[in-house]
C-alpha cells in the first residue's frame, strides 16, 4: 500500500522542474478529490463552519501547519467559511507538495 499524501512531508521547490500536468496531475488529484484543480495551475477548496470563531480556529491551525511544512497557502477567512488556494510559486504551477499540503489540511478539517 502506498503512503498516504497526508503522511508525507512537503519538500521545498528549488525551481527548474516542470509543473504537474496531464495524467500525473490527475493521479494526485484523485488522492485529494475535494479540491478543485483550476487551469492545471492551482488547487482550491472551500471549508464551511457554523460561525466565525470556528472558521478562525481552523485558519489558525492551517497557518501553524503551513509554517511547520514550509508551504504557505493563500487563505481567505470570512464568517462561517475559509477558502484555501495552493500552488508552488517558484514554478508557477502545481507540485506534489501542493497535494500533500491539501491532504494535510483535509485531515485537519476531518475529511
């Protein structure tokens, strides 16, 4: 059995590698199916909460995780929701680390 994405560690991208595309991208997307792939460039997911406080607590946990992993998403916080967008800025596209971070965020959220 292969290692789950959420159990892997993000690896800093040094550049010089092509962004994920095609079947390689689809394979990783199947492991994080709640995320939407936008133009093969970034992934996005909206999380809903019953109030602002719980959304804020989630965003703070995501922030702690981002610091731990060295992989920093764009985060929007609003009343009862958070939207998260991931991509690897160094190559202006997606890498495995984006999907690893997505899976870790899913685990934080409980699914």
